[in-house]
């Protein structure tokens, strides 16, 4: 070989392909104030909108007087439901097939509900004018408890009165939304009735909120001359927004351009469609100039989509030796005033039916009842794909409770019930086919890494010391083994409003051998511009540094269902690899032609095609790209482009083993996290550094949710946690040093074997932190206490158990 040419190792390093901890290309703009967020969009003549929101959780709107507001200089319009009705835009369909008011029509159902939209020359004038809109309300009885709601005579949704059938089947009561059943009810009951041991527990996974750094917002610009509507916004699914906007407004889809610019965190909060988006569009149509709407922090916490709010009751049975025999789960789901859950259409409770977890459970049954209350609508995933965090919390608590019932170590209980490596692909009792896993290897690695036996010994000594009065801190060991289900999803069972959940990638190679690839997904901080270029680099032999990744502009990107549920890697990542392979196939033909050999006589080698057995004869991808723009092969189309729409054959099933060690001061209720060990298996790893960042972020959000973060309501439906003074957002102060680790079990059906990872740390983290708190009190008779485990609640647990006596 020529000494001047770089060797294979160097060529491979230059690619910055799969498995390389490539630095994030987007960070230079994020760290130097050059990001372009919705609020950075400033158009000539642009107006600003702001909402009049209901102070009451349930009330009739008797009258709205706009006069004083309209008299304020700078105010251009005040829109109410009456103004929107002629356009049929006073309501919108939710992703769950319910009907949500864009502006209150006669009645409000939650505190913070949108009542009127003020449009003014300036954001501050708009806010002042909001105060001048006089709304007369007549208060109605408020229901904030879903169990009470199902017994109440008060009809929350008068618009649905008398409707016995909802979007997801029969309704049992005027405040009931749906019942979703999965599995074998009678078979499960039979097993439970005849079991050696049954553990029963009820738990509440409280309402919380993703609270991204950037709140939601949009800018609409209706160009009446050309008939084009452009909408910039904080959208996790820009193409879906375009389709919904077209269906609602009647504007043809090719005349609508939706752009998601840089997004300051999504976490599920930006999946749904909000009244603000619709109002900015209507206001731009009405005024003929661009209109911006950006909510403030309080509005974001109070009225945009919440997560969780699941009341779960479980029964789990086992033999005396601890082999699990059956699982029963019932959920009462509080959906607030409208069912605006963001789930694939056929899954009204998301993937809650993954609640058998990582265990080989022969029979199971799940029923979920959705209920209306006077709380904000939503039901987003918040760093978990469709209720998976609820499911994992449920099963990981049930395992702990069963271990108490059996008098057994819960690490061992997990081990003897894991689905075994040779059982994959494994079909779970509630229907999912787990693609791959090696749980025992991961579990053993984790327990060894933390010296589990040593920790248990230390804990036992601590309990003795506590009893002797030598210490006031207890030690908790939190364990969790989780299985995620990400990559929604196969079009055969996953769609949103009838659109199958495939995803896409389109690649163009430029003559000089650099490229642009566009995807149907949209990064909100995950680093797609970095990682998707790495997938392509390995597939097509062009350095990641020479590939631009673009997402989020519906005029240029191929149709896709967006980014949430850790679906980008499993679905769009697969599309990227597949499109790359199409490029490579054409490149192979060109190379062979140029090298004057048969197609089969060349092979791909890092960044070139080489003649088999004659490595000195090759064409680099750069050379091939250039040739592709000439008459490379007579009769062959010029250019080097490809597109792939990928319909995944199955979900991917990442998993992980987490251990948290915590010291709890029983007198102050303050937990100190001594250690947090997280082993993740997300199959083939694209960028280890980005994975680690994802895990740190997800664990921190898990810490938040487990230890204090909550959207709390009082009895009359006032949001008690509407500001960051009351809503817990952890800072560097609370966050421990995380230890990360991994195993690699590739997905057998994904073209590069990758599974999602963004959500895993949250899904596994919440039960792990919670289990640590609960475990500290286990020696004193604690069985289960509800999250969030803030200092006050931990103190109360200590008090209830008599530890302050
Ligand atoms: N194997 C593997 C996997 C993965 N990866 C990477 O990592 C990341 C992630 O991924 P995923 O998992 O696939 O995911 P996505 O789809 O992309 O994303 C989503 C997620 O993501 C996470 N993360 C994050 N980050 C940030 N920064 N921001 C944000 O916002 C966020 N969010 C969150 C959430 S919540 Mo939901 O929405 O609730 O459903 S879902 C979610 C990207 O970059 C990728 O590429 C790698 O590397 N490898
Ligand atoms: Cu979820």
C-alpha cells in the first residue's frame, strides 16, 4: 500500500462513525447564544398574543366584556369562542380523540383554562389588556378526585352528556372516559385465588410536569397574497401539527409550512396541540400580520400537559419459593377536563400493559379507567414512552412488597423471576413481544459493582446502631430492574389520528462528497445532528463532519411522526441506516464500473470500495460522489440520493439495572444520596458520550419526580405549585455523582441493532430512588408510602413508624 495514504485505523477514526464519542456539533451555537428558538423569531409588523385564563376550576362563563381591553392603546383584537365559532375553530380534536375547547365555550373545567385571546402590538400591552377583560363567572362544584368524580352527580362534560360511547369504547358514568382491558381476567383471578402467597398494594403515582427550560410558543404568519401559512413553534411532531392545522383550518396542506426551530427541551410537554397554537393562527388570519404567542412559566406549569396522575392497585401472587404466578393491576387515571393524552390511538393508557416488567409472569390482567376531573388536561409521557414509567414503578414496587410478604431478599426475588436470555423473543402475558434481553448478566454485573452483599451487611449494622441510639440516620438500598418499550411503532398497531408511526430519512450526496440528510424527527436537545451523522458516516463512508443533519421543517423534511417515546433512534435511526444502504448500493455499482470489474467483485471498506483481493484498486466515496454527477454509468440516472420510510417490525426493548444507596436523617427527613449506579443496555451504542449525558439528565428528572416534584391541587382546584418557588426543580446541589455502566444486547430487528436510551434513566430512576427511601424504613415495618418523598413526607413516615419517640 502507498505509504502516503492513511491506514485503515486512521480512515476509520476520520469517519467519526458509530461508537465514537463525537463532540456535539450543535453545542457551539447553544453555548454562544446563537440558538434560534421560537422567541428569537421576530418578523416585521408582528403582534403578540396573551390569554385571559380562568381563575376557577369549574365555572360557567356568564359574560365577557372586551370594551376596556380594546380601548387600551396597542390592543388590536380580543378573541373569544364566539369569534372562533364561525370558523369552527373554537374547539380542536385532542390526540386521544376527545374534543378540547380552544377558548372556553360557556364553561371552564380547570384553573388556567383559556377564555379569551388578546392580540396587541407588544407582549406587555397584551398582558395589561388581559387584566382589563371582564369575565363574569358563576362558580360550580369542583371535583379534583377521580374516585369522587365517578360517584358525583355533577356533570363535568356537558357537551358529552348522554353519550354512552367515547373514543375508546363504552362510558360507565357521565364523568367516565373509557375502560381499557388487557390480558386474561378470569385466568388471573383463578391463579390469585389459589396462590401460596399474594401481596396486595395500592399506590398513587402523583401528577407532575416536565417543565422544560423553554415554555411552549408559536409564531403564525398568514401570507394572504400567496395563500401560505407559516407556523414556527415548539413542536415535537411538526408534520403532525401541519396535518392537524390543515384539517382544522381547511388550508391545503401544501400551503402550510410548519417549522420547529431549536427547542429548549421537550420531555413530552411539546407533543400535543395547544390552544395557543390555534389562536396564533386565527389571529394572524384575522389581522393579516404575524402573531406570536409564548406562554410564561406559570401558564406552562398550570395549563400545559401534565404527566402521570395514576392511582394503581396491584395483586401479585407467588409460590412459597418466590416464583411469581400471576399479576393483577387496576388503574384509575385522572385525565383532567379533557382527554388529551398523547398516546398511539389504539392505546388509551399508553403502553401500561408492559407492567409485567422484566419478569416471566404466566398470566396477568390490566384494566385502566380514564376519568374526567377539574384539572388541566394532558397525559404526556414525560421522559418515558407512553406510561412506561407508571408501569415500571408499579411492578418494581409490587416486587418489593412481595419480597416483604415472602420474607425474601428482593434482589434474589428479581433474579429468580427474570425472563431468561434463551426465552427471547419473549411474548409477555399482556401481549408484547420483547425482542431481546440478557437480564441476568446485567443484574449480576450491577450487584457486583456496588458490592450488594456488603451494602446489606452495612445496612443491618446501621439498623442495630440506630436501635442502640448511636445514629439517627438510616440507610436505604434502592433496587430496580426495568424493561423499556420504545420505538413506536409498527404501523400495524401504532398510529396517531390515523397516521402510521413510521419515520423517514432522505439523503443527498453532493458532488464533492459531503452530504445533507433530513429526517422526520426533531431534536429538542438530544443531539440528533451529531448522532444521526455518525450512523450515516458508518453506512456510507463519508465523515460525520461532512454531513449536515436537518430536521423540523415540513417544507424540506420527509414526513415523520416526530420525536418522543425514544422513537428517533429505533425508527428514524433505522430509516437513516436503510437510506444509507441504498446510497451504498448505487455507489457500489458506480465503483465497479469505474474499476472495470463486476459489481460483486468490489467490497465496502470504511470510506471506499475496494476490488476484492486487490486493495490497491479502489474508489473512495468522494470519488464516487463526483462521478455520480457525471455520466457515471451510461444509462444510469445521475445523482446520489436516497429516501427511506421505515416501518419498524417491532418495538425495541432497552433495559437496565439500577442501584441507589441513600442515607436518611430521620429527624429532618433529608435524604442524602451516597451512590447511584446505573447500568443501561440500549443495544448498539451510537455515541457513548451522548448516552451518558442522556442518562445523567434522565436520572436527574427521576430524582426530581421521586423526591419532590409535583403538580398539587387544593380542594377547589387551585394549582398549589404553579411557580418554581413551589415546584421542585433539582439543581447541582441535590444531584449526586452518577456512576454509569452498560451491557450491549443489540436489537435483532433494527438495522444497526440500536435501541432507544433517552427515557430509560427516568423510567428506571424513579422506582430506584423511591425504593431506596422505602427500603430505609423497611426494617421498621414500612411497606409502601407514596411519592413524592419530600423532606416533610419522609419525616412523616419516620414519625408514623414511631422513630421520633
Ligand atoms: N443506542 C443509542 C440510543 C440513542 N443514542 C442517542 O441518544 C439520544 C436519544 O435517543 P433516543 O433514546 O432514541 O430518544 P429520541 O427519540 O432522540 O429523544 C426522545 C427522548 O429524549 C429524551 N432526552 C432529552 N434530552 C434533551 N436534551 N432534551 C429533551 O427534551 C429530551 N427529552 C427526553 C425525552 S422525553 Mo418524551 O417526549 O416524554 O416521550 S422521549 C424523550 C439521541 O441523540 C441518540 O442518537 C445513542 O447514541 N445510542
Ligand atoms: Cu409515560
